[in-house]
């Protein structure tokens, strides 16, 4: 099976959710999936769900906390760069059919990872690997390299009424 590059970006809710849904679908078909969550180090409900599918899905976080509205620290940069180095090796191993780089465009936006390094990874992936890239602020170059791009556009969101992230729905 030929693998493609998919990008889920935009300011709307659902990028990680779409990628996790794809991971579950792939696992159901017997495919091996690796999910790398950049800039995330907090406990999210999907971590518990994914553990139940650990014969097919591996998930690792490469962040301390979600700093999306803060400036990254040197430690944030080191976590992301170590994670990216690890992902390069995982891709080379060819042990996975699908690799999801969750929030990697955020890591690029905040200069935790060089955009050119991600572009090079996209260019050099194995022909049969499905590569999923998620996060806000996907650059024009990342979008051009992708085979499929979905933009999540916020029309209306209840957080504007003060509703915070709910366990099992947003976290």
C-alpha cells in the first residue's frame, strides 16, 4: 500500500481527534501506528484509551506541558528536539505503517524544531508509510508537500462562554 502525507491544521477543534480516529481505524485493520505528541506532556484521556490498543498503537509524548499560550523554555526545546531525533530513527526502522506527529506544526511555529528538518523528513519517508501531521499554523511549505490537507475552521465554540476543557471530550 502506498503511504501519503496528511495534514490536519487550522484554528478549529478536532485535529488530534481526527488523527486518533485514523489511528484506531488503522489498528482495526492490523496496521502498526506510532503517535508522537509534541509539546504535550499532560495526561489526556486518549492516553488511557490508546493503552488498551497497545498491540497496535504506541503513543509517546515529547513535551513537559502544553505551553501553546506561553513562551517555550530551553527544556521545551530539548524535549522536542530529542523527540524529533527519536522519530527520525523510528521512521528509518520501518516498524510502523502509520506515524502521527501530533502538534508538530506548533513545535515548528515556536522554533522547537526547524521547519526544514520536518520538510526533509516528509521528503524522505518510506513510500509505504502514512505520515500524519497535526497542529495549528501549518506553513505554506508543509501544506504544499502534503498529499491531503484538512483545515479545521472554528465557527463557534463553547469555550467562548467560559466552558473549560472537559475530561473525555477535550482532554
